[in-house]
C-alpha cells in the first residue's frame, strides 16, 4: 500500500513539473509580428519618447545584450509592478524577452494594471535578425 501511495505521489509531482515547464500562452491579443515598416515606426516612436521599449529579462541577460533604447524591467523581480506603474499609460509599451514567453506574461500583467497599449513583440534573437539595433 505504501508503494502505491509513493508511486501515486511521484506521478502527481512529475505531472505538476511538466505543466510548469510548458510554454506560457498569452491571454490577450496584444502580440505583434514585427515587419520592417513596423520596426522603423516602433524605433522612431521609442527614440522620440512616444513609446516605451521594455526588456523584461533579468539584469544579467540585459547586460549581455539588449535592443537599443530598451529599458530593463525584470518580470521576475518583486517590484516589477511598481516599475511598470512609472510608465505613462497613454504611451505604447513594446515588450520583449529571450523567447517571447516572459514578454507575453508581462503584456498580460500590463493589461491587468490598465496599460491597454502594450504589445509583446517577441524574442530578442528574432528581433535582432529582423534588423533591430543592439547594445
């Protein structure tokens, strides 16, 4: 009987771990595919202060490589919501990370906080391949 209980618990634990490792699915529709025309407008707007470009990765990842004009606001930090609340809600917020997963979570979080002009623009590698300048 003890073996059956242990096997059941191990099965349950492995199921929970697999579920946690699954990719996050963004719940709101604020995800865009960046084209050259969108890239130019996005960068122009950010450079002119009309929009924000936010890297939601860790500071260590950000320091290795990030997009030009990007601010770092680590989604995993305890003060993420406080950092976001400093942004003007009337401006567009473009979010990216390593794979698009964390930026999808961040986009959903921003929607919850009342930032209805937030967009997940995806992964750093795909953005740099599309021509975004890096620092």
